[in-house]
């Protein structure tokens, strides 16, 4: 169908895995009362990680923009949209 499924699948897999890992780590710290001071540090690390991931996606999108746009255009042509 022309869509860049491997690229999309990798992006969703990495995003899902990173999100699940961050949630598990946060809940683990939350359960242990002695680690309450670490929760702001974990949240800050999550924000930094999410920002870095978003910037990496933007850089990748700029680099791969033409490939993705050509694939989407071919997919639309194939569907007659």
C-alpha cells in the first residue's frame, strides 16, 4: 500500500516502550515512601526524555520528509484519493 509501515512501527514501538518504562519507574518510586524526594527528579527526567525524543523525531522527519511524502503520495494515488 506504499505507507512507510516499518518506520511507523518502529516509532510507535519505541514510543510505547519508553512510555511504559517511564510509567513503571514512576509507579515504583511512588510505592516506596522513602523515595518521595526522587519523584520530581523522575518527572524531570521524563520531560527531558520526551523532549529529546520529540527533537529526534523532528530531525528524522526533516531528513526523511521526502521519503515519507513520496510514500504517502503513492499510497493516495493507489487508492485513487
